[in-house]
C-alpha cells in the first residue's frame, strides 16, 4: 500500500453526474486513484443528476466513460471493483424536497455513520447557489462536509463577491475547496517548490533582478465541443483570469516560512491584489482565428476573442516597472507538428549596464507542456574576438504515471480527502483575479481595441508584438 493511500472511508456525491466534466475528468481520475491503490477499502460514490436512471444504468455509464478514456489500458478487475462503490440519485438542484429525499437516501443506504462527505459541483456555475442553499438545508450538526467548486467562480468581480457572500451565509470558508486544475499539475507546483528549496533561484526571483516575465500558452486546435460555453466568456475570462494569473502569482509571491494553506493563499492573494492592467491599446491585444465562425454553435456575428495578450504590472515596490506579459490563444502554431499544446513561463533577468546590446540576457525557462523542464541560459565570452556562446542548463522537473505521479484532478482529489488546501484557491484570490480580468475587459471597451483576425495555424495577431516592443523586449518563442 502506498504511504499516500487514503485509509478512512468517505462519501463522494458528484452533482451533475450526467455531464461532460464528470465523464471526461472525474470518473477517469477516480479510476486512476483506484488503479494506483490510493483509495480506502470502504467508500461510496453517488451520482446526483436530474435524469431518471437506475443504479445499474449509471454504473454502466460510469464504466463506459472510463473505457472510452483509457481503452485497452483498463483493468476489468480494477474497474469492476470501483463500479461496485457507485450509486445514483435523481433529483432537482433547485428543489429543497429533492435534497430532503437525497439526505434520506444517504441515511438509509449508508447508515448514519459520520463519514467525511465530499460534494463535487460538476455543474454550471449558475446552479451553484441552488445546491449550496439546499445542502445547507439538510446538513447535520458537526457534519464534515467539503464543497468542491470548479471555475468559473462567477463572471466578474461583482458576481464572484456575490457568490462569496452567499456561500459564507451557509458554510464556513474552510469547507470550500475552490479548484483550479492547473494547481494540480506537478510542473505548476514546481514553480514554488523550486524557489523554496534552492537559494540560487530564490535570489534570481526578486523583482529588482528581473527585466520581465512572460507566460505563454498556445493551442493548435480550436474550441471544439466547448464552443457554446467558450463563446460566452472568451479566452480572457476562461484562461487568463484563472490559470495564467495563478502561475504569475506562484512566480512572484513571497515564500512564507510556514508552508500552510492559509499562508500560501495569503501570499498569492498579496500578489494578485497588486496586479494592474494600465488602460491603453498597446497593453492589450485580442484576436479571433479565421475559421472560428465555422465552429458549431458559434454565431456568425460573434466578436469573442480566441487570442489575448496582455501587459500587466505589479503595484509593489520590489516589482516597480517590471512588465508581465501573458498571452494565450487557440488555433495557433505551437512550433511542433505533433504537440497540440505548448505552455511555458520565461523569467528574463536584467543585464549589467556594461553588457553589449547583442548579448543575450540570462533566462529562467519553466516548460509546463508538453515537456516539464527547467532551463537556465547563461552567456560565455569566447576568446579575445568578442563572440558569445549561449549555454543552457536543462533538467526535467516532472514525473510520469510510471513514476507514481497522478494526473492533476486525481492529485487534487487526494488533497481534498486529506483536508490539504495548499493548492486550492481562497475567495479573496478569486475576487482579485476577477478584478484584473475586469480591468482588461474595461480597457478593451474604453479604448475600443480592435479584434484582429489571424490565420489558422499562425502565430496570432501582429499587434501582440507592440506589448513587448514598447519596453524594448520581444516574445521569447521556444521551438519544440
């Protein structure tokens, strides 16, 4: 048995068990936990959805989604054992009577033992309040209820604040696990772990040593089956507001002495609440790939951005005038014919005043996908002729399933079972992230920044280069 195996029984209810998120992410990752023997002997998984179906029908649906995810890799024995723990309840999210019947179902099916109860909200955020309110209606005194909410947490700073205030009326903030799946990635966690364990990196990662920071996330495919959702939000609210700002916080935050959840959340929030998007057309670039209107469920008049690049600053003394560049988009060239995603962060250090313009700066490059790798670039002067050689020191920072590492959702699920919240968000962090996204959106609207069409498979809008050029820098492109 792995030392990371959870030993205590639990109940997991998946609200929205008939939806795509449950089938594509939650069920397959529960299988991974079972496959790696990380689950206890006794546990209960309850699918809660509106659709009427029997337990046997849901068990079949549950098993088929796992087979579709892993194909021939699936072990019939592991899958059969996992499915035997699966139950189903049909109810309406907005009806209190459904939740009273659901509470009775739990009590009669599993007895009245006080087991930790995990409630996973695999539903649109529009029904979060209904479920929170009805769970509060049927909760028991002293019940260990952990509510797992996944982004988007609202659609703006105002709606995020409203969700926070509503949730706080019914449950303690400690009971909420606000999930950003990027924080389950080992490579993303390495951003902080490397800094806290290596003095050399800790000294490098100080604002007065850094010329700029760049975070790039490219995808060579379009919106696919997410078109109806994506067209309502766009890439700024879908990706920059969440994943990219969290990565930026991990790169720039102060490292607390105590590695506890509240300390880490406090330091991340300190950075997120200090991020500023200065209004101006050269601080934001937005675009849309040419074939976007041909996607299913996308209106022909849509002006939703599928690409965005932003120039931000951190309003703190040690980061004064250090630009932060974030860019992400779909249907772009990733520099590879085989890899459909390319995600990396680049920390460019300042040069000495006496260094020549032709000399490359030192850089710290953290690649997150498809490879998980750390690279430090140095410069060596050759002989007396004055030519320069760029040296690269690289090392892999990730691990694979074969080495015992789990996918991000499985990793986060284990964290929840252990009550570990280091890599979950706080409501103040989310509100600060929405504040930044709102600033970017206001800048687009007030400055009437144009949506630039870009060819499928290209580098994206040309206007993105104005963001870095105004500071005398260029985007750092990594070729796979």
